[in-house]
C-alpha cells in the first residue's frame, strides 16, 4: 500500500486522492464493458457501514448483492446455494396456498424461522441464475472468502481497500476509506452510474442486431423479374433492347435460300486409232 499512501500524520496514514481517482476510473470503464457484454456484477459488503449502501445501489441498478453474511461456497458450490433458494420458493408456496394454517404452532414457528434464515443470507442473490462477470467488494480484508472463491473461479474483483489491506488480492484496487459510510456511498454511486451506462450500451447492441436481422430477411425476398407469371401468359421481356431486336427481325423480309450449283458432267474420252495418226 506504500504507493497509494500520500503521507502520515499523527500515526494516521493519508491516502493519495489521485490514486483513488485513477482506480475509480479504471473500475468504471471495466464495469461498463462487463455489463455491455451481458454479464452481471455481484455487490459484496457485509460490514455494518456498507450494508445500506450495498442494498440501495444494487437495487438501483438491478444487480445481485450480499450484505449480511458471505456463506462459504456461494460461488464454488453454487448448485447447493440454488437448491436452498428452491427450498425458499417451496416454503413461500406453502404460505401462499394457505396450507400453513393446517400446521401446528410449532411447525409454523419452524417454517417462519427457516424462511427468515434463508432470506437473510440469500435474498440478494435470489435472481442470480449464472456466475457473475465481476465482484465489487467493500473491504477485501474482511471479505477474504469471497476474494478467494473469485480467484479460484477466475472472476475479476474490484475492491475498495484501506491502508490495512493488501492490493495484490484485488484485480482493480480502489484505495479509499472503507470504514466511512460517506466514502463507501460515494464510491458505490459512481460505480453504479457506470453500470447504468453499460446497460444502455447493451440495449443499443440489441437494437443493432435486430436491424441487421431485418436487412437479411429483406435480401432473401424474390425480385419482380423472378416472380412467377400467371398461367396462360408469356413472361414479359426484361429490357426494351430485346423488344427492339424482335421488331427488327420481324420486319426483315424472308429471302429464299440460294440453290447450290450442280457439278458439270465430265466429257467422255474418245479413243484414238494409231493407224490414223500414221
């Protein structure tokens, strides 16, 4: 962290604001590219100072989040996590159908406690049906389990790190104060704006794909020249030049073919007598 520290005063390290701005700009650019590719970003921040900001900004941009507790295996054992979410849907279906009223008081209490437990840990990733394209982490030292799982799966991480954190664990570090609610809110607000910009780029690409598909469909339509003519009619000429040639041929008089002369008969040879010549 020495490169990100501006100085020290009264045993308090001061972070260089220029390094914070550089890291924030790199993170915004990368997040916009990830969202434009159609991938999601997972917000992670379980400390008390970050819970409200994580929930508010992730809901604003429609991204999954974890703000209560990071369960081990949330990414590496995602199949089990999805099974717990399926169990949550079953419990909610029992409550919606009215079958819960048939249970005993103890069963109802256990049912409600299980729903609260699953919701408190997995409510934020309920809509996450695939692996995220990046992780946005507040305080990488506290969320070391999330960082390790992301490294194992090759998922890039964007971390807000303080002077007590190791920047080598983050792919894109943003040096800043991760203990202040105001600083966390400002950083998350700018990153959420970048995500919104990436969503706009995603919509533009979808519109361009639709236009290109329309052009390809138009090119496959038959032309007027190749259309089939109705029965009993002759197809029309394509150009006027061929019609003029036909008119000239019709106007030209027909000429009789010239007869070829017969070969002349050969004259018979008269035999000569040798006595007359004497």
